[in-house]
């Protein structure tokens, strides 16, 4: 302020004020998943899986979603990766939109899904969420092995946006790692000691937390069950419905 006052008295221009620093950006999910895809996309999506198990898991998850599909459904997959589920879900729906933050994952998905005309892939920004889709656009939204890699607040914002883009009565089908299982309890304890934690690290939930976050996002809980390959309590599957009114 003193320098500006002196400048005015001398009839010269005051020095420009220092720029206001930009706010710190949020987690760079895009960089983390592009790097992971470059190292090995299949392992990044489903750690430690063989090619056969990767395909089996894609078919299995497509079967889960199929239970909630109306006829001639429009579907959105939040976090499609390389198109693991799309290959098996596409023949069951009218159109399937699939988003991901990673351009490298989507490049591989395009190769995997070449010739599948009703799948539309779209890259989104780190915290763009579902802004590029209009209200009441989809009958079903699915998200597997994705919300667990987001900050809880960002996972919630995706869920809230999923509710917005669903038709009234539309279904959300999703999954969370179960903090009460032995495997994810170990992941939490081991990860707590890591100083430079990845933006894409796993965040586990309890069943009560999974239910509550969906309710806060506007869903009515229709079904909850536990599943898993090595331990049947490892994963929490939740189906929520958008309220009709």
C-alpha cells in the first residue's frame, strides 16, 4: 500500500499487485490412471487377474446389471476402463455410454469394442462428473471398481450426478470394497503408512456407509449383498432407485 501511495504522489504507475495464487487442484485421477494403464491396463482394472478371469468377471458383472434393465434401455457406465463390462452388456441394451478419466484406458476400450456400434466412449475431466449428460437421460447407471478409487466427496458427487441423469425409478448398480473384510482391512492398515499416497488408492466402506452415501445422493436402497472371489465378504454390492417423485 505504501509503494502504491508513493507512486501516485510521484505521478507514476503503481506496480501491479502480486497475482493471487490459484487454488490447489484436486486429486489428479487422470494422470494416475493414464500411468497405470500404460504399465498394464488389465492389472490396473482388476489386480492380479488372468485374462480368463478378467473376461469371466466382465460377464458376471454384466449379468448383475442385466437384472435391472428395462426393455430398450439406455445405460451409462461410470469408469469403464478398457470396456471390461461393455463387451458383454452392449448386446442387451439400446445404447451404452461409457466414460473414463483416462485417455489411455479409452484408447484400449476402442480397440476392444471395435465394431460394437451401440457403445459410445467419452473422456471426462478429473472432477467433471456427469456434467456433459442431461437430466433424466438413462434407465440404468452402473459403476464397478471405480468409486473406491475416489475421494469420498468425489464419489458422492458422482453418485448425486448419477441420480440426476437417471429417469425417475431408474436404477444405480454399484460396488464398494468392504472395510470389515480381512483383505480390505489389511489394505487400509498397510496403506495408512504410505507417505505419498496415490490419488487412485482404494478407499473401503462399511455396509452402513455405502447405504448412507447412496441415500444422501438421493437414492432409495433396493438391494444390498456381499460378494467376492477369495472371500465372499470382500465386496458390497448396492442397488439404489431414483425416487419417482
